[in-house]
């Protein structure tokens, strides 16, 4: 079920009722998904939180991979990577 953020603001109780019945609601802003509200409880909260963290990690990895590809860094060899890491560590020690 999708509702606008404006609808949520006007009647949050109706949205919570919909979540209780359907398990989840997507809130939209300007017709685009903005928030994902999910029913939870003591038994599944930690699992759901872990799943969300995993999803955020995967999204961040995809974004970093895209940036790396765009910058040409995705073709670096392990030797080049290790050299770069060593150089950064040396400069950090020199600053300390």
C-alpha cells in the first residue's frame, strides 16, 4: 500500500492501522517512494534491523564500486592498491 507523506501527516493513526493490517506501507513524496514503514515486534526487531544494515551496506558498496569504475580505480592491481595504502599510512604517521 502506498500513501503520501501528506496523508500520513493528516492521519497517522490511519497509516498505523494500515500497517497493522498489511504489515507495511510505503510513504511517497511527489509520487516517489520516500519511506518504508514496516510492522515489527520484539521477536523480529533485531533480525529486521540487521537486514536493513545489510541492505545499506550493499547499497554503499554498489555506490563505491560505481565511483571506482567511473574514476578508473576498478582496474587497479593488488600491488597498486597495497602501494597506495602504504603511502597513505606513511603520510598519516608523518603528520602525527
